[in-house]
């Protein structure tokens, strides 16, 4: 997503009812300040209305992150997460991008954390609000990316037969809240946060 994507997202969001939009995405609507506020990966995002200027923890958001949040406001239908997890490949029109997505998410996390196994990764996940998730891989976590859009991170330790592996999954309702590009940006953003030493 780029500056052009942000322009298109702002056009798509023009004319929406802010109180109803806030309710759909689980955001707080401040009628006095004319802004939406919502948590994202442990930070606080604010979106001004009707300009749709976006800040994260008080700092202007890069265009791709701003576009993601503005699209979220305009596209979300308010669906509640089901807890049913799907791969990126299962999102609409995602098949062409699967290899790239895995390269800058799961493969990057393996490069960053394979030497320390899942322990250090688990500490990083906890710092962005993740909680353990049973039934997947050697370790797994549910991460509340946005109020209505959780992610799951699965981790498999290396063995004699297989290399370490990590994969990001999406709730089955993700496409009701974000574009497929937006889901890709969300996964990339999470990977970047976890890969930093201060995540």
C-alpha cells in the first residue's frame, strides 16, 4: 500500500457515519475531538474525521499503515471473530502473493528466532499482547492485531528432518474487515514489530 492507496481509501471512507463505523470496528469515537481511537498491536491509533489523518502513538503513520486503518473503517461489516483460522492463501485473490507473504513473515521470523527457538519469540509476542493458543505447532499464539482482527502465529521447532517453521494465520472473518493487501500489511507489520529487539 502506498500514498495512492491512502488516497483511494480516504475516498472510500467519505460519507460514512463515524459512530456506526466505530462500532463496527470496535473503536472509540470521540465526538468532541472528531477522531477514532483503537488499539493496534499494543499501540494506540487515532484517525481524524473527516480528513482521515492517521497517527500511531501520537506520530504520523506511514502511508501504508494509514491506508490499512482507513480501509478498515470503510470496509468492516462488524463481524465478530470466529476463532476459525485460515491461511493467507485462503483470502480473496491471495494465491499470487502467497510466496512473497511467507517470505516476509514466516521465513523472516525463522531467520530472526530459529537460533533461540520459540522462547525469545514468545517473549516478543507477549509484548504486543499475544496469548498462548493451544492445538497448533510446537507453540502458537493469538495476537489481537485490531479489536475485530486477531492473528495467529504458529511455530515449529527444527528437527532432524525439518527446518524450523513459522506461519501467520487469519481469522475466517478477516476479509470482512480488510482488503487482502491490508491483511498482508498487517502480517508484515507484526513481523517487523516482533523482529525488533524492543518489540
